[in-house]
């Protein structure tokens, strides 16, 4: 079955949702925009008509919002609000715990307890289990394992069997995902280390809030297309959520500003 065929379903399984997402996010950047989004809208309408189904109210509102614009952008969360997805799987995207970037960053710190810079499959499984418990839902361990594997397939862009911060951040709605804005300003390891040492003015091995403020102001000035200096306070608040009692260490800041080198 193809992704287009899955769109005809009354309820879409987690695996089918995964196939639909990867089919339409053809460039793998973590969101649908431009032609990708328009193709999805067109084929959604065609698939529902072919199956003899009307658009749901959610689908109709979605088409009205994005069908007539070429500059729209949606992530996995927005897609999950539109498609009639299996209930337990959908809960992962509607969980109130991840309602903002700051909440997400704090959640990341909890599950990346060893500060390795990634969440492995066991940590991800615990993460998903906690989300369901917060929603007062019980799930069999076999189903939880299945969802964990699907989430890895869905978010693990480099196929290394673990999720990095920016990969798991796709659980956030696009408008809440401030990490997307930092994709275009990441530095190579050499540049990042040089910048860290420059802004760690007292050489104590971490950056405090004032030092981060200076760093972000300079980044905004140099990257006006990606970063808006009017959002400086929000950027700082979200990044400092990764800090240890106000101390932002090199490894944590690297999650935001250091590009992975192949």
C-alpha cells in the first residue's frame, strides 16, 4: 500500500502515519512546506473522495488554512492533528507536557540523564511510557515497544539508533520549535569551541545567562534572516532550560549551536 492509499483509511495506524510522513516530507528536513504541503493537501482530498469519505472538520480547517498559500509549513504534530490516527499513538503528539520549547528542553534534560547528548531506545521507551501515564492511559509493553521502534524510525534522521535533541524536537509544533530557527546558524566544531571560549569570559568552563545574552545578540546580528533579535529573551529562556542551575556547559550549548560533522 502507498502513502496515498493510507489517506483513505478511517483510522491510520502508527506505521501508516510514519509512511505518510516520510512520503510527503520528501527532503527529510522535518517539516512539509511548499510543493510538499500542496501535494499532500491535493492527494488528501483525492483520497477521501475516492474512498467516498468527506473531509473531517479538522481536515477542512487544515485545507482552508494551508490550501491557498505557498509559504505554509507544518511538522509532524500538525499532521497528527489532521489525520484520524490510532488514539494512543496520537497522544504522543498532543501531550501537554510538550506544549512549549521550554517544556521540551526541560524534558530533554530529564531523559538525557547521562548528558550524552542523545536519548537511546530504552530512554525513549521510558519517555513514551511517561507521556501515556500523564494522559492516564495504559498500554501493553509490546505495543510500547512497537511505538518506540516507530518513533526511532520516524525521528532518527541519521539512523544511528538514538535520538538527538533536534530530532526529538519534532514532537513540537513548528511554531513552537525554536530549534528550527537555529538550524541555519550552526557552526562546525572548531568554530563552536572558539565561540564558547570567547563568551566564557571568566574561563570557568560554563556560560552564564549574561554571557549567553551577549553570544545570542551577536548571533542575531550576524544571522538576521534566521534569528530575530526581538525574540532574544525567548531564545535565551529556552536554551537556559538546558543549564545546570544557571550554568550552561559546553556540551549542552553544543546541542543547539554545533553542527554534527560526518
